[in-house]
């Protein structure tokens, strides 16, 4: 694990409320009962397997800890620090703006932006999520809020994501076209369950990145047409190994679909998804990849380096990160 820890890493797929550590949940106070419920349900103390449905129940508990602007700020601050401590040099944090208990979606976003501005490292950008279970009117409102907040913080808010329980709702092309036309980068959770029709729509839309991509390859119940289309488009995939293994969508680390990307030379990055819920870190995810796919230290460095190109950072920021990684490689060879 030592190499994976010291390697400067790039995290592109981390959901704020799924990333809260046990310590952070406790420090957010209010929720002793919920915290123990959370511990019972999560893999925090023992890596038990959960269904996708059970994982989604957990987020509801995490949401109880972030119901006002102050707790959202503290949650974002501590998640950013956790990633910095794990030697993550660039973080794309994503979160679903929530209006509740008198807090508006704008205030929710302001709190996360403030935590990002106040953090010295790593470099952090924000992706705002649309929850697929919401109806079209709620989602349209979310996109309008996201666009107005992006105009206020163009250096921080870079992209939009579609996430939430994949069994509910659907991908709405119009909504994401609006975001794209207005200059937001797009990343869509794709093929988390077998749904070849939706996968085709997402591929036709052409997001900048896709999340998970579990059932996209024909060896994993994907359609040949979709896979051929994907191979032409080469949209970078965001892989989250432990998340998929714990939720049971990947049978094991060894059988994870990432192997199809390695075999075919397709673009991907390694990420945590929900490091709190799945009790992991980015270093551990790199280690799983190394152990199960026979990757050398240089291969891991290359995966981190390539993730810079998949990121939503500016050209200048990418150039600086690449320089840093190259220097690190020279010093550590
Ligand atoms: P938040 O957006 O509240 O900061 O983070 C938690 C939310 O992220 C969950 O309620 C869910 O909508 C989304 N999320 C977290 N992990 C996953 C995942 O593995 N798949 C999907 N589709 N959504 C997820």
C-alpha cells in the first residue's frame, strides 16, 4: 500500500455525502442514533456486502447530518481534508444540491463552494448532481440553480452529473443538452444496472465522462452495438471498484469490468465513489487495481497521469498537474 499512498492521485468520482467518515458523522453531532444505524448498515466496521438498494438507504442517513449550511460546510471541509491526507492532489467533488429545513439549494452550494475556497489543498472543483428520481420540474429547477451558481463561481463549478438510484427515473437528454450548451461539462452514471436502451441514449448524447459503466461490455450483459459505439467514442469511464464489489454489481475485484478497458486500451480513472459508505480510500482502490490486474507501479502512475486529461480542470491547471506528476516520477524512480 505504501506506493499507492505516496503516489500523487487524482479523484474524479466522489459523492460528498457518501464520503463522510465515521468521525465526521460523529462530529456533526446531532445524530447519535442515526450514526449507530449508519454503522450497522454500512461496511464501515466490517466489509459486508450490501445490495444497491441498501446502499441508497444509507445516503438518507448521511443526509440527516447535512441539513443546514453550517453542517454542509463542515462536511465538505472534512471530506476535502481526508482526500488531502490520502495524497490526492486534485479532487472533483460532486454533490446533489438539497433544499430542506429552510436551507435553499443556493445556500447548500454556497457552503460547499466556501469549504473549497477555504481549503489550501488539494485543488478542488465541484460537480453538481441531478438526482434521477426527481421529476422533470424539480430537475429543471436544479439545473437552473446550477447554471446561475456556475455563473457566480466559474472557476470552481465545472460540471453536472446524473446520479441517484438507477432503478428510478431516467436520463433526460433535453436537460443535459441545456447544461452542455451552457458550457458545463457532463458526467453521467451509466449502465449501473442492465439497461441497454438507456445506455444507448447516453452514448448518443456523448457526455464527457461516464460513471461505473458496469453493464456496458458484452461480457457483462451489454449490447454489442453499444460497446462498438462506446469503443469509437472512447468516453473516459470512472471506475469505483470497492463500491461495485460491495453492492454486488461486480462479482469480485478480479472479475471487475475494468479488465475490459485495460485489455482494449480504453480510457478510465480509478475513484472511490463513497469512501465513507464503502469504507475505502483512493490509495486502497489503487491497491485493489494493482493486486487484481497485475499492474506495475508505473502502470498506476500512468492511470493517475491520464486522469488529469479526463478531468474538468483548465488547460493551465492540467499542465501544472502533469508537471508535478512527472517531477514526482523522476524523483521516485
Ligand atoms: P450527495 O449528492 O448527497 O453529496 O451524495 C450522495 C448521493 O450521491 C446519493 O444520494 C446518490 O444520489 C448519489 N450516489 C452516491 N453513490 C452513488 C452510486 O454508486 N450510484 C449512483 N447512481 N448514485 C450514487
